[in-house]
C-alpha cells in the first residue's frame, strides 16, 4: 500500500512546466492525498506517515548550515535532518524533503532553469505547510476561538514562525498585526 501511495502522489504530477499557481495547487493536492490515505484526521501529524514510506530512511546528524538533505543511495532515499534543529523545525524539514523526493523524477520538467529552482523550493515549503497544518483543520480550530500562535504551533507540532506564516497564507491574520509578529 505504501508503494502505491508514493505512486499515487507522483501520478498527480503533470508532465509539463508548472506555473506558480499550479505548483502550489499540486503541493496541496499531494499533501491532502497523503493525509487521506494515511488516515490522519487531526493534528499533530506523526512523522511515521513519512518514515513508513518504502525506501525512505530518516536520520539525524550534522548537516552543516542546511536544515536537511535528501539523497538516493543504495536503493533508498536517505533524508538527513539537522540534529541541532528543534523538533518542529525537523518535522518541517522532513515534509519539505518528501516533496523534493516526490518531484524528483520530473523536477527538471516541472521547474526548469534558474527561476525554476525558486519555484521548486516554494512548492516544497507550501507542501510542508499543507501537510503539517492543513487549511481545513487550522480554520476549524481558529474559528473555535483558538488564536494564540504559540498554542497553535504546539498543537500542530510546528515552530511559531511556521504557524505565523501559515496563518498569513490562509488570510486568518493581517500581516500588519504587529502584536502577532512579535510573538514569532
């Protein structure tokens, strides 16, 4: 089943260059499918849904200045997460690297050229946000009255900065809300 899941996630990818809008839409579709097929219905997302995927091995160690790195080696993907990062940051990095792995077979087609690299990174960041902080879940909790960024970050298992950015993405907070920006 897990192999079928990777195939299903990759099957969503069109074999053409992506616009920014289509790249972000694809990232969200893949995150939703991964959550749905994994049976996850509430935060926080357990790392095991990624670690249990076939031919994925996750380790922690020194990564220099990078938050994470992924590499195909000996018939599997090795994801190395920076051991010095917080748990929330490592979770974000893991989700980000999985998107790179999903895109790998068609990366040069999807994101060609130097400008394409920026879009690839943006897509990975958006995938991580959609996977770890799904819009429907965050909107529901926000609507219930939970508006404290540190509390939301703990509930979703992400950093305060990641939560702040996701709230901005979803239009739940105004970027000029100085009191919120200080909490990050």
